[in-house]
C-alpha cells in the first residue's frame, strides 16, 4: 500500500516548513530548543492545517534526544 500523499510531501526539516517563522526561524525559541536537544514535553494546539503535526514530526527527525 502506498504512503498517503500528505505524508510524502510533508516537510522533513524545519527549513522546509512554510510559516511559523516566529517559532522555528533562525534563532527563534522552538528552533533553539530543538537544535540544542533540550526538547521538553510539548502540546501543540490550534486549528486544522496550521502545521502542528508537521512541526512535531520535524522535531522528532531533527532532534537527537531520546523519545519513548
């Protein structure tokens, strides 16, 4: 079975994410947390389509912190 289109085109890095630059732009708080592997427990809240899942997935891919 093929992977859904949304999963195939979803950004793989923070640099590929469109929008949310006030959080994930160079030198911004969420990017610094991810790059320094100091990722705390986080809850993303907001309407559909704003990038919650995308940012969570890229956080997982870009951080070397242990996720269980």
